[in-house]
């Protein structure tokens, strides 16, 4: 049984697009970076924490479980966790705190190439497998009017780096280097390799 430990509608859509059947049980973990934490270490740590938290929740004894009252066999359970961030000059650009913060991030990205990193973790009874995907994304130069109009749509507010490549920001991205789906939020080829290594195909 495959479980996605994420409330992200984009990750649900991508995993469905890839042909997988799964349940959704969002994880609730503190997403603040640790002091001095590198971007790849940050997203892989969060992905691992999310996957392990949901795995432990779903396999806990019924009496002590706060989540769904289902008895799951830990031997057949796979929990997929993921976390995506944007980095520029080694700095993590997470979800903006408010519209002003979103505008600040977009000014930083304007006219430059940044990296999008997604950490992926697959928790099973045997342990947790962790990997990361990195994609380079080039932005055109944005005017203050461009930024203000985009922030006013509210699209940037729940997105790492304050933009969505599959949304209105697409018109400012002339090229990427790497996996497009990684920028959306889930690197499908990497996830497929991880799931297949556990014997899970799209028909399971």
C-alpha cells in the first residue's frame, strides 16, 4: 500500500499522472531550516521526517493512534514524503511569509538562474530510502509591475521561492536544466525508481 505524506495538490496530481494508486495522509512537521543547514540536507531531512512520521502513525497500535483508525500491515506499507525548496547563492528561499516577502524573493530570482531541490523519502518496514533531485531554472528580468501584479494573484504565497512554474510564472521561464516535474514538486522519474526498487509498479 502506497501512502503520500503530503497535502500538496500538485504532488497528488503528479503521482496520479504517473499511474500510481495511493492514499493521502499529510505529515505535520516543523519545516524551519536548522542553523547553517545546507539546502539538500534541509529538504532530505524534511522528506525523511514526513515519511517516517506518517509511517509510524499508520503502524502504531490502534489505542495510541491519533490518525486514521485503520490497522495497516507495516510490511506492505510504503510512505512517500517530499519537500521542495528554491536556492540562490546557497540561500534557502522557502514559502514566503507575506506578500512583501514574496516580492523580495521574486526580485532576487529576476534575471538569474536558481536551483530547485526536492528531497524524496520512502519509508518502509526495512528503513527509509532518501534521495534528492536538482533542477536549474532561468528567470527573465522582471519589472516591479510584473512582480506586484503576480503577488496580487496570491499564487506565490504557498510556493517555495514564491512562484509556480505550472502557473502564471511560466511566461518568465525561458529554460530549465533538469527535471520539470521536480520544479512542480515531485521528480517522477526518481520517485518511480525508488518505488520500483521496492517492487511497486503502477498496477499495484
